[in-house]
């Protein structure tokens, strides 16, 4: 991963899955990913999206009253994989 | 984000230490999985399961326990899931695929032991695996000496029952395994307070067969020239099969297969048609051990099949569903499980035949024989497997490794040289 990536964080899994369903319905590209530690200390899911879809996703979130913990971005440098 | 700390704390986990594991996973997953291009969309489900690996599924186990249900942990593909399910319990495959647990394992075990065995024990005694902490009973089996003796150590920390797997395949060994299954049935009935009826067992057999069929369907999609899914993605699906809710897993895996079959029709693949096709054979790769697949696929090849316990050995051969009596069903279970060609058996000619058959079925250009350090049975068996593959004209390379990062550079060089030779 290199460059800036965009994420939506949620207070719980249910809210995340609600938004996932809507994104799928609207054919908006997204990826479910483990929440990067830089964005939150609690583990669990978040949704990675493409910046060009941000305003559209924000509208969906508002229209459907989905609770999020914010739209965030993160710039990561490419690092060698460290197996655990 | 969801906070599972109360849940983990109630399970008696070491939260501080566990946090180190939580910290490392997103980075590793990102570097191995999220860098892939053109992944099937259906992989989002498995991204979700990994992201919630110590969260949502643990919550589900907790809810099950609060409703009076039991959780049973297993370590090997020989322990019949069908009985656990028929007893109304939830079975979870306990992984032991991380370097994170080695240090704690080495506190109570010799260092010159297979990393999988050390990690299993380390995961329990460090209190950093919520699956271990959720189990009411662990079920071991006498497949290898390392595990067999490690269960005695594990027994100091958690209730454990060990099934005695025969090491030869004579008629009397099949009968012996049948007896072992009967005894395990009684153990589970006592643990859960539920009787395993013929009806419940028959339903569980069908459920497990459907899971096997979904995995076989997934593997079938890799047989085409333009492979629609990477090997590391399939490995992840197989690893998740061991602990996910079976019905949900079957549904989501079949959905993924729909997408893959559609990709095949449209000619969408994840690798170049010139990419060498590799089959992996050898010891199990428990989550999050993605090392070999990552190194092979980063070198420009694609893994098309795994003849391992986290591969074909897990799902090939279904249990006969036509049996209606308890005796018939138990015998059908014994017959199916005894047909797994594990290196713990002597002789184990069946595995040589499987490896050659699968390499041909999946169109493998070469085979990478992966051996976890100190696994004697698979290590010794390389000689025969290599001979069988050579006779069939299929190149093979032997690689021995563990979970650490120490040898990755060296392995990369060896893999690249092997791939170069295949061109």
C-alpha cells in the first residue's frame, strides 16, 4: 500500500455492515479491511473507499442515518511485510 | 469501533499482550492481502471475518455459551466435526499459525519442536487467543509425537480429551477408529447433556458435506488456465472454514464461487497466463501463516492447489449420506476420516498418488513441498513423494521453514530459482 487511503470507521460491526449493503446496492467500490492502528486502537472492521466516491457515500450515510466514527485518511509508506 | 475488551477480560485474557497481536495484524493483512490487484469482490466477506477474528465470532461463541451451549476446540482434520455439531456444540479449529506464540510455547516445550505445536501451546498459556479461552473442551488426537506429548502439557491449563488415531490402515485400524468415534460421541454427550440422535447426526453429516462441496467448488475454479483467484485468497478461505459459522461460511463461499465462475466465463484472471502454476504440498498452514503463498505469489507465480490439511485433505471425500442407523453413520464417518492421507500413517502410498493426481488435475507446472521445521513424518516422506513426482515428470522443490521472518530473503531466492527453472 502506497499513497493516501480513505477509511470510514464505525462504532460497531452492525453499522459497518449496514453501509456495506448500501454500497453494494449502489455499485460503489469498497473494501472491508481491519481498522489501521493509526486510526483507532480498537480492532474490528472499517471500510476503505475511493476518494472520488466520498461525497456520494457521505450522502448515503446521512440519508440512512448510519452512525460512523468519521471519514479518515492515512498516508502509508510501503513497508516490507513482517510475518507474525 | 466495537470494543471487545470486556468480553476478552471475562475470558481471562492478557489484554496488554493481546493488544500487541491486534496491533500487528492490520499491517500484515494489508501487506499480504490488500496489495493484491483485481481481487474478487466476494473476498470482502473474508476481509470482514479476519477483521473481526477476535471480535464478532468470539461474541457469537459467548452468546452460544450464555444460552447453555458448549464450545469444543480441535487441532486436526481427523476429529469429526459432525459429532460436535450433532451434540449441539460449536467446533472451532484452533490455529497456532503465528510466531507471536512461539516464545510462550518454548517456556514449557523444547525448542526443537514444530512451530505449530509450540504456537498451539503458547497461544493457550499466554492467554492471548480468545478461541482457546472460549473452549469448554479441547480435543486432541495422536497424529504426531509432538502434539501427542504437548497435549499432556496443555492438559495442565485446560480440559482436554485425546482421540487415539491408528497409524496404519488395516481393517482392524478402521474398526479401532470407529470405536474411538463411539467413545468421543459419549464424551460430547456428557459435556453438552445432549444426546446425539441418528437424526441429528444425519443432519450434521449433510451440513459438513455441503461445506466440503463448497470448498471443492472453490478449488475447481482454480483448474482453469486464467486463474480467477489467488492462492493466498483461497488459503484464507480454507483457514476461515475451520472456525466460522458453517451455514454462513457455505453461503458466502458459494457466492464467491458464483463470482469466480462468472470471471472464468468473462476471462478475468488474477495472474498472467504465463505465470507458473504452483501446487503446495506438505504440512498445515494455520492462520495467519501466509508466508509461503506470499513469497511464491510475489515472485510472479500463482498457487493453484494445496495438498495439505488446510487444503484438499480437509474437504476431499464426503461422508456417505445414505446411512440411516447410528452404526452405519459411525462407520461411514470412520471410513471417510481414515481415508485422509496424513504422513502419520505407515505406509502412506495414498499421499504419493494424491500429490501426483492433484498436480495433474490442477495443471501445476511445479510442486513446492513445504515442511514446518522438525516435522519428521512429512520431512521423511519427501523422499517418496519426490520420487513419484519425478516419475510423473513434475518438478518439485523441498522447503523447510517456520513462522519467523529470518529466512524470507533466502526462501525468496530459492523460490525464484525454482520458478526460473520451470520457464
